C-alpha cells in the first residue's frame, strides 16, 4: 500500500522542503481504488467552475516497487460521462453498453482495474511532468496486450 502520511502537530519537526513525487514509467498497470473525495471544480475552469467532481485516488501497481498513488478527477457533467463509465467498466461495476445508476461511487474503494499511465507536462511548468491516466481498460479488453491479471 502507499504511504498516506500522518498528521503533524503545530510544533512538529519538519525535514522535507520538496514534495516527494514518483513518476511512473508510461505503460499499462493494474490499480486498486483507494478512496474518493467528493469536491467541486475550482474557478480555474470557466466552463465547469462549481460543477460536482469526484477525485479518485488509485494505487497503481508498478512491478518491482511499492504502489504509487495517482489522483484522477471526474467532473460530474454529461460531457465527461464517458470517462466515468470507462472507470466503472474497468472495475466491473458497469457493463459496456448498459446504463448504471445509484450510488456507484461508494462501491469504488477496494475495486481493481487496469489503466494506461502516461506522463504529461504541467501547464504552469512544461519541464515538470506528472502521472496521468489516459485510458481505463475493460476486463476483457485486449488493447493492453492481454495482461488482464486483476480479479474482479
């Protein structure tokens, strides 16, 4: 599991002066949904400011090292229903081509899937890269080279 850290006290000793960040090599990986935060899109987005958003934290299983936490935002808007649907299909909560309703968000923690991780440049600092999930694979999808090893 990833290290989720710990709470500091007002007078705790601080040694770090930079954020610890692990850049994952681009490729296809298994993941486990750790937790979800229900939030809203900030004012930096003119079109979707104030819209409901789910931030999903996934522990990506990188071979030969500890799992890496990757955060992915899902804006609750019809323009992004495809992205939510692809996550739900990947973890087995939705079947391709069928509708889903109800509180599927609460069922996500602990589910497993497979995704494609890419490295994107930061808009503010193009020299800085971050992990991004560009695709979620369905359990029987062969686009990931047939490496569907997760159990759903």
